[in-house]
C-alpha cells in the first residue's frame, strides 16, 4: 500500500503543483499538494536519521575542530547520495578550544562552600594556570556598573545576573535583551578594573547546566576571563549576597584561541527548470558549540534544509527556480561562512530571490518571520491562508537569520523559520542540546512547513 501511494504521488503531485491561478492562490489545490508534502515528510523523510547520525557519530562541531571537518564530509556525502550536485566552498574560520573542564567553587563569609557549574564563553582567555579566587560583586545592567564605579569593582569578579524576562511569549525577545551581557560583559567590567566576568546563563529554566556562547574583547581594554554560570548556581550566589554575606569564587579555565584554520560551507541544489538563475536558498549552520550534540542548534536546521530537497525529489516535483541548500560554517563565533558565501555570490552575480533560514530549533512549526523588500514581504504574508491548516499561522514581519543576513538586497526577501520557542533556551548552547531532546515528529512537521513555503514561492513567484 505504501508503494502505491508513492507511485500515486509521483504521477499526481506534479500536476497539482503545476496548476496556476492568475487571480491568486487556489487554496484547495494548494492544500491537496501541501497535504502530500506533509504526508511524505511524516512517513518517508530522512531528516531525523540524518540528524541522529551526525549528532551521535560526530557530536559537537565547533569551527576549527576535527568534528567540524567530519561534519563537512558527512554533509557532502549526504548531498551526493541525494543527487543534488554538492560542492564545498572554502572558508577560513576561527579556532578556539576549551581545554580542560572548568573548575569553580564559592566560599561565603557565612560558611557556605559549594562547587558551582561554569562554562567558559567562546573566545574567552584562560584564567591563571592554577586558577584564582576573588570576591564576587553582583550587577544587572551597565548602569549598575557605573553606579558602583572602579572603587567597588576593582579586583573583583563581576557577576551579571539579569534574568531572561518570563513575560515574553516569544522567548527570543527575552534572549535579545540579555545577550548583551554575555557578549560585552567582560569588556564593560574590565573598564572598572574587574578581574573576571561571570554571566547568568541565558535560560528561562532553573537548572544546573551552564550555557556558553560568544563574547568579545576590545583592543583598548584589558582582557579578563569570562564564563557562564548555571541558573541554579546564579540563584544560590545571589541569595547569599542578598543576605549580606561576602562571597568569593575560585575559578579555573584553560581555554585558548589558536590560529585560523581552513574549513568549508557545503552547498547543494536542484536546478530550476524555467528560471534557473533565480535562487531560493535554504540554510542553517553546520557548526555548533563544543558541548552537547548541537542537535537543536543547529543540526536540526541544516538537516531540515536538505530534507526539503529530498521531499521535492520524492514528490516528483521539478521546481521552476533553483532550490539551493547551504550548510554555513562558523555561525556561532564569527559568521565567516555566511560572509564568504555572500562575497562569492556577489562576485558571481547570483540572484537570491528568497532566502530561508532554520536556526531556532527543531520544535513544532508556528510560522515564518519575513524581512526585506516590502512588496515581497507582503507577498509571502499572503501565503498564510494556504498554510494555516497545518498550524503555520505566524507569517509576519520580523528578523530572519544571521547566516542569510549578508544576502539582503533591495530586491529580495529574507525569511526565518519560526518553531515554538518555549523550550529552545532550555537547550541552547548547553550540554543538554543532545539528539534525544529532538522530537522526530516535530522535526518532520518543520521540514514539511519549510517545503510548503518553498513550493508556494516557486509556484507563484515573487513579482
């Protein structure tokens, strides 16, 4: 019976997908076609086993690492097996290594002595080889630092303890406000003579798992080590300080930045039958942080992007425009892959009419955020009636994605896939971002949703 439906899809689906309506979207025909794409995704997609193979057999893939290069080869082989004309695009990437596992404990004037969980932030320097101990001073904002001044901060470890706002339904809004402390906290603290910066993990849940992520230094400011502390331990430290106790932190980390190394973006495509020079790009980032498996961030996104091409091939549909997938390297700590791809695209005069990025986890699909040419943005939003049946109802203006950002022009549209965000920051940049945290059905539903949007863009165009 399964074979019968597969044959039926190959014969029947192209005719449905090829139907045109000069007045706009034929919702009935589109729903029949998209129903079939969802059926194929939920019964025949390889997205989940592909992700499992990469997560369990390769693991975390920080740029510059051996695992990152293994992921490049694995991705190239997948694309070759799928028959989507793979190529590897060279790019030089940063090479930061964590070194030995971090060590940290607190000691308070009230007698508390407790090991705490910390993770060095990506790009941080090491502590002294044997570690060091210093008093902790707590702040929430840059204004708190200024109010305390150098006299109270010098020689101390600044503890940035701003919680992610639980009131925002879309949790990325909460993340966007707090991430400044992770990125710039070490610089701001060093301006007042601090000897280190500890940042509350960007996580809405109270748990013992610290979350890493990128940080920065400035040439004119002293460099000090920086790390994230788990939300549970952040609460403990804050409670002790609130009681008036003095708290000291012993902290040791051995991370370092090595010279840049060569790596690759991985690219595959299905050539368009009518408008091959018009490219609909799909992508995510192949690299991940060096803890966990990088399953939600962003193994799910790259495998969903490739699975879109698989679904189109399984359906028998031949797109009119070229559908290209790009696995970008080094989104997490440099965006080198995105910048290199954009630069080479400009040199080649490539025309990316629409770019879709999946980099918000493999959860239940909710919709898409769209930015760019206003006329094209509204055209994408007009597809909403054809997608609502599938729970994809949040088609609205908003930010798209970091890797496709450099491809923005006055004449194209950038689109970010939006899954449900409630659990994303439980896993983001942490040891818990493992393959078992990804739900197979949710991942497949997301793949089908992206494929449906690609089909609509290809069928109706964006003129």
